[in-house]
């Protein structure tokens, strides 16, 4: 009996993803570096990013070999603004040359780069001037985007302006966990607004420099549900959280109308039609409920469903089926092609990652079969890396390859072996599930038990 096979559309892009601060090391002129060195508990065990995965000093090249070993044909990375513009208005050409080297090596390996221009970190000069709350921040970003694309346009045409504006703003200005550690809801909306302006202006600036560019942004979506669907208060909480995290950037990108919960409505005309594609970063589902013990926090409570598979700590529920409705929503709202720009899970011992990967790919495949224009999938992450406020907490290992941060040695995990087979086959089959994730065989291939064994 031949194996059953889920095949993806021809030309589907298979990739991995990383970000500059998380893998490069030595990003001394950005706000995260300064934050880590406060050593006041803001990062797990007061870790500092240090050499990270060593990309700046040469490890990138070995990892590009690993991309090849995985049979991937694309990789999403970011360029570090603080390296390229360490002082406002002054360009560091050595840094641009190093990125040229890395992108060239990728192309030689047959890997198409997707380059993100902002992935959470800011140059210190920008942070000192008030960061993304500053009214000129969009203009600073536009200037930076035009410079980078002007310099590197011969190496790629696939650009992602900003990674997860909603998460950046929520962590930095609402939860107060990331620099500049503010808890100010008005500022949260102001920052998201400025990032939307920045994206829209960068979109135009990039197309001015490279008319054929494909420009999008990476949108983080949480799959919110009311814990008890028949409770009006739980529904209210779920809608509130959905609008706060998900709806906030989607609506303005679709309509050009900015309608924050707090602050003035405004027409941001350029935001409409500012996407050639949209990226979905997906990690978790959460159920919202009214929490009377948290009246200070507007009564907001949320949790994973009892008994559901979760990540460590407050990570939330791992929910591969959520991918389909989220893809549908992005497409119906924005009507542009999609990439899954991040998907993965923290899993120190690679116990559940292979099964989670196949379950997730199943729902991406289903979306493709429903004719949603999903063009590619970027697994987070290629290698273990610096996980922001979780630092190098071993529970937050995301890599297909493990990294020993003391020696930079890499270990190929089983999920890397599986992903290499998936990318080579442009899909996955029963045999791969049996070998790497027997626990998902019945779910993904329910008829398998009826087949005579060969
Ligand atoms: C971010 C990554 C991060 C990943 C896992 C995403 O929201 O873009 O930088 O490492 O989540 O937490």
C-alpha cells in the first residue's frame, strides 16, 4: 500500500526564520542590549544576549549550510537597524557589507532571503529620543528602509517591514515587560499608530527604490475565544482582547481608518493598499474570561483550556487547527497572498515539536486546498536563540538545531530530520509521521490502521 501524502502546491516556499538580535550577538547599540545590562531581573536569570548564536562573527555561514541540509528554499532573517544606523543619519557600510555577505551566501545555497527591517530592537539613539512614541519615528524608519533596500535590492525583492507591531507595542508599552517598560495604554495605541504610519511610508519608499518589490509585514495573531461561549462577559473579554491584539492593525491596513479604543480616530490613507502580502505569525490559542479578582486590569482573564497541550509557563495552548480560521480571516480582511512567517513551539527536548509541526502543516495544507493563497511556510526557528525576556531559559528552545551557547556547537534535532524530508517532498506522508511522530498518525491518517502492512 503506498503511503498517503499531503502535497503542497507547486512552488510552495519552505523556510526557516530568525531575527538579528536573537542570533547575531554583539548588538551593542540597541535598546535591548542596554535593557539586558541593567541586570535587574527584566530578563530570565539576568541573562544577556552576548554572542547569541554567533551569526555576526561567522556562524551564519554554517547555519546557511544547515538551511541547505534542510532542503529549504527560503529563509526569513532581519537586519539590525542599530548596526546600519548606529548614529542618527550616519550609515555604517561595514554592517551593510556583512549583510551583503550573508545574503549572497544564502543565494548561492539556493535560499531566497525574506528580509525583515524591524524585529523588536531599536537603535539606542532612537530609544533616547522617545522611540516609537516619537512623532517622527515613522520618518526615521522610512529613511532607514529606503537606505537598506537601496543597498541590498540586488539580493532580494522580498521585504517584511515590521515584525508584529502589536506584540512589540503590547510588551513594551502595555505589559511593561520589554524596553522601555512602560505601562501606558494611551501610549500603546500611539505606538501602534506610528508603526502603521512607518509601515505605510516604508512600503512606498521601498517601491520607489525597487518597483518589483514584494512588501508585507508579519502579523502576530492569537486565537481568542470566550471561555464560556454562553457568558456575555466572557464574550466581551474575548472580543476586547481580539480587537486589542488582532483587530487593531488589521482594520487600518484594510480600510485606512484608524479607530483606536483610546485616542483620536484618523484616516491613514497610505495604509490601505500597503501590502503585497501578509505574514501570519502564529503560536497560541487563549480562552478569555471575566476575572472579578482583576478589576484593575478591566476584569481581563485568559488561560489555556484545561487539559489542552500547552507551552511552558504562561505560553498558552498549542492549537494547530487555529491556523485555518486565522488564515481565512487574514485573507478575507486583506485580500492578499499570505506567508506563514513564523510558527513553531518552545520544546527543550524536541519531544512534541515533530508532531506539532505535522499537525500545523496539516492545517496549512488544508488552507491551500481551500484555495487560500498561502505561498510559503517559515518555521520558527532554524536554531536555538535569545528568547527576549526568557533569555536562554532552556525551556524556551525553538530551534530545529540545538545550540550550545558556550561553544556554538549545533545539534541536529529529530524535528530537523523531519523538516528536511517534508521540504524535499513538498509535503508529508504516513511514513514520516510514523518515524518522527507516531502519536499523530491516527489523527492525521485515520485510515492507516485499515491498510495491510507492506
Ligand atoms: C517573535 C520571535 C520570538 C517568537 C517565540 C515571535 O512572536 O517574533 O522573535 O522568538 O515569537 O516567542
